[in-house]
């Protein structure tokens, strides 16, 4: 190892930062010459997963397999949403910006996994040096393309609705296979933020808490359930010995205010993301559509009652906790934001069916 003015330095250590003191030096005063936690890097791994928060969350099971296969690796993750990633499980979390791109293009990795078909992600796949690359590259025409045969299945299910409808592999299995692994039920890696000291004195006590995530974002509004359906479910939950808790962000605040006024269900308001995650951590079960809260619920290992209509049900793995419920009428609007028939089939999902799924998943 190099000596600088007679001082031993280990730049190959997983803990070494180069610009500031490493954590072992800062917290225990260790120096490289006799450091008891020296951890030389054997492999350098880069994950590129930029996308939506939910997609980033549901890619985290891959970390468990990478740590199993490469226990001495330094894992770097490039994303648009660094705050959602578990800090302790990843050695280096970078936000996609010019400084990060310049930094990564000057480095070299043993393994690079590009799991996004965004053009900038594919360009980075092609311009960052790595011994082995997986995922998506740029086709000469300027569009995303499989970088090898392992990525072909996931690529094709994303560009043809017919193949997406036929697919029977959950997302995690597709991602694992794209990276050359067999999925073995690895759980998400996620932070409950329980150490932040959030207090929830207003939460009901003595009954199972069922979080009701009442929104779904504004991209695919065909997923929305009407106030009347939510009121019916809340009433059944209250009569069945449960404590319904209304959940959502700023977009759901007005609806949740109405539902609280109509039913008396608990509603604590809106919160920053980390605090919202911790609030969900205090639920005994979650009822949600396919949205960010669904990914958080699964990541928190909560029994998840998933209301789905426009997506392939095989895409979602609830890890044996909870149930997926769909409308009585078959949905004809696969991955569509507006209903071709004028009225979303979600109105044909009875509250009684959702309540029965809660009872089966979370005993009162």
C-alpha cells in the first residue's frame, strides 16, 4: 500500500473516501496502518437504476444477491432519488448529475448493471468502463436495446403489450434474470426510519391498524376508487374491529379530509417521504393501488391488499403476505390512463371483496 509522507493509506478499502475522513477514522480514530476494519475491495459494482421511486425500491432485492455473491465488493448505485435507498447496504449512492457522470466515466468497474431504458442510462452503460455489462445499451438508431441475451425478455415485455400481458414473471425475477441470477425470493432492502424519533401519539391503539392509501398518482387515473367505495370499506373495517388510517400525499389530502369527515377514520395529514415511510411502518396492513405506497408496503414486509386493474397481476410479488384483488369485470385498458369504456372497471371492485382480503391477511 502507498505511503504518503510516511503515512500508510489504503485507497482500496471499502471505507476509504479520499476527500474526507472515513467513518472508522471519524468514529473510532482508526488509521490505515493498523485498522481492524480494513476491507479491501475485491469487485467494484455499479447499478444504474434512475427511475421512479417505486421502481428503485423494488430493485433493492438485488442487493442481497450481490452481497451474497460478492461479499467484498464495493457497490455504487446511480439514481435520481438517492434518499430512498438504504444507506448502510450500499457503499456509494450517487445522484444523476454532471459531476457524478464525469466521476463515473473516469473510473472502471468489474460489473455494471444498467436496469433502465432511459436514453441517458443507456448512454452511461456504453461510456462507463466495466469488464462485464448487463441490462440495456443504446442501439445505433438512438433507442434502448438489450446489451445481451439476458436482457431480451425484460426488454420485449416492455415494448409490446401482447408480450407484457402474456408474461408470468414478477418484476424482481425479471431483473434478477437480466443480471444473470435466479431469483430465490430475496426480500427488499429498506429503511423503516424508526431511528428518526418520529412519534405517532394520534394513532389508534388496541385494534389492528389498516392503512388506506387512497390515491394513485396522476399518470394512470383508471386505478382510482371512488369516495363511496372507500367509505363503504372504512365502515366495514370499523365494524369488523379494525382501525382504518387514511394515507396519502398532498394530492390525496382533500380526499382524505372528506373521508375522515364522513367516517371518523384517523387521518394524521401529509408528511415528508421518510416520515411517511415510518408512519406506514406502524400499520398492521396496507390497502393500496399500484403506486409508490404499494412498493413501500411490500418493502416494509406488511400484509398488502393490492387493488389492481390495468396491470399484469403476475408483475407483483407480495411475498406471501396479503392478497391481490381485482374488479369483477375484466379490465380492457391495459396500461392506459383513461378508460376506453368511459367508466373505470375499478367501480366494479366491491368494498366487500377488499374487506374480505383484509380479514384473510390481518386477523382482527
